[in-house]
C-alpha cells in the first residue's frame, strides 16, 4: 500500500487542536468532560490541553487542593456578563502564545465557556498591528487591523508541557507591568476556532474586538437552547460578530456543555472535514 488516497492524492493529515477549558476547570477536567467530543473526531484531530495560569481566587482551600480550579481572567464583584474589568487577561494571552510558539503549529483552537470568551480575545489580539504571528497561508493579502488599545500581554509563570494534563504552577490574577517581548511567533495563528457556550467580551479595551478578528478565520459556534448559565442569545450575538462568510452555528437542545448527539456529530464532522481539506 502506498498510503495515498484514492485518485493518487496524498492522505489528509490530522488537525492539531488546542483546547481551552472553562471557568473553575483545568486541563485534566476538561479532557475528561470532552471525551465524547474527542471520540467523534479522533480520526480527524489530535488534541492538546492547556490549563489557565490563574487559580480561582474565590475557591476554598479544599477546592484548591482537590479540584485545582483555574480561570483565564477574573471579574471581581461585578456582573459577569457586563463587567468592564477583567483581571489577568494579559498573563493568559502570553501564557497561551507561549504554547502556540513552542508546541505549534496548531490548526485550530477550541474554547468552552470562559475559555471561549478568552479565545475571542486571543483571536482579536492575533490580528492587531503589528501582528504577533506571521501571515497564514489561508489569509487574503490584506493588512492586519490597525494598532489597538488592547492591553499588552505579560509573561506568566513558566509552563509545564501543555500536551500533558498537568496544569502550570499557580499564579496570581494581578497584572504585571513587564511587557511581552515584541517577537513574532514562529508559527501563524490557527486558521479556525470552535467557540462553545460563550459570550462577547465586555472588558474595557476590547469593545471593538469584532473589527479586529481576521476575516479569514473560520469559526464554529455552539450553544444550548436550554443553557441557563450563558443564555442562548448571548452566544448567538457573539457568533454574529465573527466574520460572517466563515461562520458555522450549531444550536443544540441541551444546556451548558459540548453536545455529542447525532446532529452535533454531523456538524462537527462536516466542519472539521472542510478544515482538513484546507490544511
């Protein structure tokens, strides 16, 4: 056997996908919760899980010891869906960029709940000028968005290997004044994202995020019609702020989770097969 597909075309490779967990989760728990999702796509993708750099401050000592709850940012004392203050985003941007730099190239990123909100900010940050990532082969020859007022990312604590489920050492949610070195990543930013049970970021400095996300970015948005944590209208509104021609939307009948029923399976496979054709 030559290992080539019918017609002489080379076999399609698996896509490399980075997984960003939700609030109060970590790399290990998200890996466990997405077992069904990963099983559906196991012949199409390989997954890397990374833990957020921040420990949830409101967690009790027992919860910290037993659950190691993590977050990409915190919003102390404010309405979670309207607050203008996110603490720790800059460290998280640097944290994930380090994974993308050192373990890439990645084809796609999945973000669930708070991980999806953070992924939206990451995608906007990736397309600011000067861009921290080199041009993608999937991009049209257009300029990146103009220089933004987004916060400058700062380094987080040293990472353990993100391909293992072990989270990095705890860090605080207080932003450092140290700037991220102005070096370009050795790899382009992933060309697709999957955003599940998320909503538009509301923090100051991120109001125009939708204008900064690359029009070349493919996205699949997932939300539950019965989600009582992030109501469907918020997730739908977020999907409408991504580049329209490359958006796929999936509303399922359930709640705050990534579904695995028949309709969802078909949507995942159709979307991922399209991404594999592009890769």
